[in-house]
C-alpha cells in the first residue's frame, strides 16, 4: 500500500507521524512556505519539517489543480490519499489519482459543522460531543460518504486550542481504521443526511468582536471557542473621544446567569472592576453577566485583572463595545 498525505495544519501532525510508522507513507503534499510574523520570515508548515526529518518527499504546489502538480502526485503512485487540514479545494482530476480512494479526516461529526471553523463551531454551539469523521472526498465541501468516526464528549470547559490538540491525538487511530477497511474491502459507506448539515465558514479576526447583547452563556462560549484564533475582543472607552482602544479577552471567564443589575443597565455595561476581575452585563431574555479575569490592552502584554487595573481605569458604568461618542 502506498499512501500520500495532503495536509498543512498542525492538527494533522500526529496522523502524519502515525502513517509514517506504517512504512507505507510515500509523500506529503502541503502548502508553500509563507511569510510569518512581524518580520515576514519565510516559514515552512511544521508538518513539512516533520516530513523532511523522516526523509519523506514533499510537494508544495501553489495550486494543486495545476497540471504539473497533478502529474507530480501521479508519479508518487498512491493507492490512498489522506487529506487533513490541507487548505485547498481538490479537483476531480486530483481525486481520481489514487488507485483506491481519496479520504479526508474532518474535525467534526459530519454532517454537522462542515467547513473550516468546525472546532470553534462545536464549542460555540454548545454541542455535547464532537470528534473526527473520515469520509470519501467529493467535489462538494465535506459531503462525501462517511467511512468511520470517533467521538469525544465536550464538558463545557474546552477552548478551541485545547480541543484542537485533543482531536489531533484522536485522529490517527480512526484514520488507520479507515485505511485498514479500504485495504481489506470492509470499509463502510454511510451517506450523509443533508437535512442535518450545518456550515462553519472560515473565521476572520473581525469575527472575534464580542456582542454584549448576547446572553452571558453565549458570550462565554464564544470566548472559549475563539481562543486562540481569531481571539475575542471588545472596545473599551477612553477619556479622549476618538481614541478608544481594543481589549483582548481570554478564557476562563465566570458566568453569572442571574446578576442583580442597577436600573437602566445596558448590555456591555461594566458592573464591577478591580483586582478580582471585571464584571460585564450581557443581554438576552435572562440577562446575566460575565467576569473577565485575563485581558490584553492594545500594544501591551496579556495580564490578569490585578495587573490591568493597576495601570488602566475602566470604571463601573462604562459601556464596552461602543465608541465613547456613542455611549
């Protein structure tokens, strides 16, 4: 059996390493090196470094659909192509290259949460469980027949960062199970129920702005779901109009489903602030509030509430999320 992996994201590294240990991995296709950081240093995907250390051939086409890229894949003569967090849409020509199958390991329980932000979506939606689904790749996004899956519970404390790492460790066993089924002809094909499909599109940094009109539990879920990408933030008022700053917010946060609020309280209003944290009013029919304990003002380091309020003032009654001239 000859296996080629197509992957870029770090979530795929444990699976790549597991495939390498089989002795059947003959190539890696990954994204080109990209400029990273303030100094725009050309940096390879971490999985490429793993491949080079293991003496696995690496292909890095800018566009996988180009004829030269497809031909280079053919020359590896794969029986199975395993795709995981690769980052490019595959043409039918690519899907037709492997002799047995092109399969994808997706970090959700399909058909729920198709798309790029599946990990964040499971947390933000308050799902009770998630997992890794291995499916046949088709041209429609994440819509192929399911071969097998592995499930883990969600306990309401995960961040996208911690869940990413848990799913990375879950993936190798289920991918190897799928490959073994394809090898011996016992792999199942379960058609996805389109009526159960949800979509989790790629997130942008702007998506991390907190909407204080949401209930406290939903705000807290977003803070966990968007850590560490794209992160969550709010505007905090300045004494100088027109120079309001952004405040990054980090988990964990305390959630108060019921909180005694002053008359005229609005979503985003600071109710308490000090070394124990900042309590902020949220919206929704039940009201509620959250306590923020770790934050990062623009141009400064991440700090706890005690450090933040030693050098910054956000007084009770201030409104977060609105420019000062609108408060």
